[in-house]
């Protein structure tokens, strides 16, 4: 019985070590332009420079309470720092009831995935409309 207990503890220790090693991998994002698509089949673009995501822009389709859809071109964000392959931020256009929430991570040095959430006011009805999407983006090699 004592041998079995030691073996179980070794398996747990080895498994824990392997899991920690896998989750500790941080990818250095390749500097340059990235382009991709959201789960709403919309474009997303951004640039990586000096350890930050810059010039982030995407289109979000928000759903309004009355069932209508509001297409929003969203951009103009400040730089978002990349730390341990991850970047995130919550931004509002001078109105805390209308935040845009961005969360992403680099799954390799040239690929990023993440999620986007947006709340925007429908100027016709005054109602708050909400949307969310995931995204995948890849580094775009410069043309020479």
C-alpha cells in the first residue's frame, strides 16, 4: 500500500510539472500587421509594435432590444500592452454605459485569438445594443 501511494504522488507531481511547463509558454509576438476574421464574419486588423497592440480596428454587429442589428466600425483605441502573450482592455467613448472589452492572446509568434464585446447606443431608438464575437488573426508578411 505504501508503494502505491508513492507512485500516485509521483504521477501527480510529474503531471503538475508538465502542466505548468505547458501553461508557462509565452510567445513573443512578431512585430508587424495582423489581419483576421471574427465569429461574426467581420474583419479585424491591428499592428504589433514595441510590445503593444496598436491601430486595432474591427466591425461589430450589435443586437438591439427591439431585434434590429447595429453595425459598428470600431477603432481609435490606445495602445494595449502585451504581457505574457496576452493583451486586454476595457474602453468607453466617454460613456461608461457603452464599453468595448477586448481580450486576446498570442497562440504562436504569428497568431492571435481572443474575444470582443461591445455596447453601443442606437441613435434612432436610444436603446443600448450589445454584441460579442471571438476572433482569429494572423501576421501578414510584408510584400517586397
